[in-house]
C-alpha cells in the first residue's frame, strides 16, 4: 500500500479505526474521518505514532453539506484517492430525519457512501486502480421494500429492522455502482465485518434492537466487551477488499466476515430494487457518477 492514499470514514473509533490502522501499517497514507476534532486528532496521533502517515478530517457525513465539505478538503489536499472505505454506518431506535430531510438510517448507511463516492470520483479516477469498499451489516439479505426505503410506511422493528433493510439497500446500490463503473479503473465491493464491541454498539439502547433481541440487551452489554473486543478481526474483510492483490480489478463482489466471497442476496440481485435505491440516492444527492 506504500504511496497509496486511503480515506476511511467513521474511523476515529470502532472497526473503521482498526481498518485504518491495518492499512497504515501496510504503508498507506491514511486519512481518518469523524465528527469530533479532539477524537480525530487523538486517533491520528495514535495511529501515526510508529511513523505512519495518518491525518484526520472532521465532517458530519449524515449531511450532504458534510459530504461535500469532506470531498472539497480531500481535493485540496490530495491529487488522488486509491482506496475509499465507506465504513460509516449506524442504526437509530425510531424514525428521524436529518436536516436534509432524509431518514437517518438511509442517510448514513446508503446515501453517504453513494454521495461520497460520486463526489470523489475525479480523485478515484486519478488513481491507476482505485477501490471503493462499502460496509454492510445486520441480518443481510432480507427483503427490500422500495416503498419503505426511508421508513415512509413504517419504521421496521422486527427481525428485518430498518438498519438491516438499509444495509441490504446499500448492497444493491453498491452492486449497481460497480456495474456503472465497469469501464473505469474503479472497483466497488462490499464487506461484512461481523460483530464487534464498538462505540456505535455501546451507545445503542435496547429500543434500537429488533424486538426479538431486546430481552438479550443486558446480556449483550455484559458479553460484548468480553467476547467482541478484538476489533482487528472485524476489520479483516474491509482490509482484504482494500489491499489484497487478489482483488486487483475485481468489482461487484461481496465478502463475508472471513473475507470470503459470498453470493449476493436475492433482494440485491433484483434489478427493480437496485433501480429504486439508485433513484432515491440520485434524487437526494442530485449527484450521478
Ligand atoms: N459493530 C458491529 O458489530 C457491526 C456489525 C456489522 C456491521 N457493522 C458496520 O461496520 C461499520 C463500522 O461499525 P462500528 O460499529 O465500528 O461503527 P461505530 O462504532 O458507530 O463508528 C464510530 C465512528 O464513526 C464516526 N461517526 C459516527 N457518526 C458519524 C457521522 N455522522 N459523520 C462522521 N463520522 C461519524 C465516529 O466518530 P465521532 O464520534 O467522532 O463522530 C467514529 O469514528 C458500520 O457500517 C456498521 O454498520 C458493525
């Protein structure tokens, strides 16, 4: 990864930070992103302590203005981006809109990676062979209802929660993005990290869990820090897609927590789902690759 510029979103803590650590250790020039200046600077100092080239930017990536500001800052500082890891994601307990009027789960898990990839395309295209890595999560592969992408009908609280729904929509968007960039030297792939005890999980209340899991919340809170504190493991699939020579020129694939290729779920292979998610992203962002 020496000489390569890597941007990892949501990387001042959690899985993103471990992904950034692993890529910096391979010699990449890594840019971290979080919302908080102090946490961002502290993470950059920690990851750069051994001499690695790590810097940090701040932006609220749930908002289009934040995504635009980050892309502008990257353009001002770098002449290309070799790897973009759209690691940021998250869940909410109930339906809420961002200041842009976008449902929050959709905004952070689907719209942010779509818009940031569009905004950074000039820098990605400036790299000889660029890679975009998007992170999925939850129970992947449930149905996607194109008329409920932003919980317009109801905020899903059962096993196929709004978060799972959004992550499957992200996979559909990624698969379509890969097809749209088929003639470019820019690949788009999806990683599933597996579970980890991260700041996002720690902040999660029982209400954000699918109903079936809510009674388990105290157990999860007890076991999480004991069983799921090795964050290098969930970073493995992203690092594989970002750095492995096996992935050179490979686009439109999905890897599981063991960094092994897995088939796209049926909803992701449904072109009408891909169309609906893509149209929504275009409409909200007013961007197209
Ligand atoms: N953890 C799991 O068990 C798990 C399982 C499956 C999939 N995943 C997926 O893996 C990815 C990483 O998960 P994680 O649990 O490590 O996430 P996390 O703990 O929620 O991530 C925290 C990072 O995201 C930043 N962040 C949060 N909101 C932001 C915003 N609006 N704009 C910019 N930065 C923001 C935080 O920085 P600041 O607080 O400083 O802003 C911090 O750097 C996500 O896509 C998640 O859905 C996680």
